[in-house]
């Protein structure tokens, strides 16, 4: 010991020596042995900083007093690396003096020379470290295993004393004895202690694989719309212009209710002309009948005029029926189904063109636009779960009745196939026009395929595989 510090009794030093060596020899992992060595070496002798040096390998510094990661690219690390290269084959402790000591003591002081120690001229990098610490005295202590040169040490201690405090022969001799035990403590083969993290990762991966292998019923989701089931369609009875529309979408109507009316001005004109033609034809017929008794030509023209009267009467009958058709009525009661009423007013209708529908509100079915990529899941009779936007918490059951073949764009501009489904039960409170989502169940598959199917499709489309 130096300065005012009194040397500890030998019994205490021996007890500390035994505790330190026992702790290093009993540690289960090398990192703990290295930390114990650099942090508790000061229990034996005064040490301001201790560094455990690995004599082989890329990085020299293994542990430093105080713990924490050691910077391997600093000037201090370079100095330690220089000492490692210079003293790696050394079996005995080496005192690395400061530059001041070298200039003061051209001849080594006998008090600091022992059979086991010798002075060496320090490298420039080591001198910079010593100067930064205000005169550091460094002791290089190889953790030797055997006196045989065939068993070189694998580790060494870089021990520092700051502010000009020198190493004493008693301390060096004590450290020389401790180095043997510490060297065997560091070199002792240890059974690797596995942390719980790899086991936890394995359990997580195993649980994930089991989850992905769980059998589930495959399903697809698609937008759905409630539409009338077997509505009564109203077709245009003749060509013409629709003048008046008397109903609105969703309106409840009874049988024989007027739905719309054509612009009948042309029909009225033609009917008037037909009536005049009948009158003219009948007048001519009466004249011919009066002349027929005396005039053979009048008697011969009489059958032709009779045909002309019947033709004129037929025209009257035709235009009268057409005029009656100008006012269209429904033969069934129900709810009006019509997309755009404003577009009908003034529209030119052709004979047989569908104008609107009258549906029974208690009879509805479902129109589902299934994405084309999911059509393979569709089968007639598949179960469908419906959730309408008006009541998203309620689930209604339906069954696939028909699947189309033509691909069309849905409202979301997704290539889809039209599919129709009917209610599994008699449901009368759901009105036509409502929208929602449909979940169509398919065959049994694994959870992984159900989750990863669409990402795999997207990846295949992206990569072209």
C-alpha cells in the first residue's frame, strides 16, 4: 500500500484472496468471471482502473472496471492493443513506467525490481494514456496457467495507479499468485447457460404454427344489396314519349293505379282523322247504295266501298285502343321499384322496354357482387351471413341460389361476379334497397391459408410468379 493507507492484516488479505478466486472459479459464464475480476481486484491491492485483456482475437479489451461496453476504437484501446502485442508472450508481471520515470531513473530502482518483474520502455500511445491520467503507472499482469511456455496465457490484466503512485513489490508478488487462479478461472470450461429468450421465441413460433394450422371454414366477404324477389315488371306498351309519371320509388300502390301517361297528342289527332275517314267512307257508301238500283257501275263499286268503310272503322278502333294504352296502370299492388324517376319524364320509350317494377315488399332476395378472385369459393347452397348497414350488429342467414358467369365492375370498381341468394327464413321486415356485407362460407381449410391467401395473390401479381 502507498500514501497514508495502512496495509491490511495478512488474514484479511488472505480471506479476500480466497473469496475473489472462489467467485471467479464458480461463475457459470465467462462474462461474469471477467466482470468479477476487474471489479474486485481492488480488494487485494490498490487499483484505480483494471482492464481485462484478451491476448488473441480482434478486440483486445474484454472488460473494464465499472462495467459497460468497452470502446474498441479509442486511443485507449489502441494503447492496450500495443501492450498486448508487446507483452502477449510474457509470463511475469511487467511494470510499464511513465515517461517521467524513464527520464528520472535511468537505472531501475532496486526497490521496484523483483525476480518476477522488469521495466520496459513504453510505446508512444501508452505514454499518451499515462499523461492523460496525470502520471499513470501501469502494471501488466499475465493470467498465467503454467510455467511451461507451451501453455501461454490467454488473458492479462492492465492495472493502473494514477497520480504518480507506484507499484510495490509486495503488491506485484500478491498479484502474481492471484494471476494463476484467475487465469484458470477464466480458462475453465463452462456449460453454456441458456437464457429463457430462445425458449420463449421457440414457444411463440410453435404457438404461431399451431394457430396457422387450425382448421377453419374458408370464407369470403362481399358487398350485398337487398332486391325484390320476382317483381312485376312494367313494360312500355308502345312507342312514344312519357309525359307524366305519377309514382315515386318506394311508393306503395294498389292494383289499377295509374303509373305513367304517354304524350297522346299525336294519337288524338290520328283518332280524329280516323273518325272523319269513317264518316266520309259511310257517306260515299250511302250514295253508291242509292245508285246501285239504276247504275251498274255503282253496283260494281259497292263492295269496294264497303271494305273501305270497314278499314276506316278498323283504324278508329286501333287508334282508340292506342289512346287507351297511353295511360299505364298496374295490375298488382306493391312497392314501386325505380332507379331514377327524373330520367323517365320526357324519355322516348320503345315497345317492350322495361320502365319500372312493382314488388311485394315482403318478398326480397340478395344480390352479392363477389370479387372474381373469390369465385372459386362459391357453390350453390353455400351458407351466407348478412349484416345490413341499417343494423350491423344483427346477423341474418341466407343461401346461395345462383352464380353468374359474366364479370362486371362493382360499385367499388372491382371485377366481380353477380351472385344471388335467398333468405334461409321468412324475413319480411327487410325492405328492398338496403345494403350491407355478406360473408360466404366455403370448404374447410387451415387458418394460415385463410389469412395469407390474398397477400399471396397480391405477391404473385406483383412478382409475376
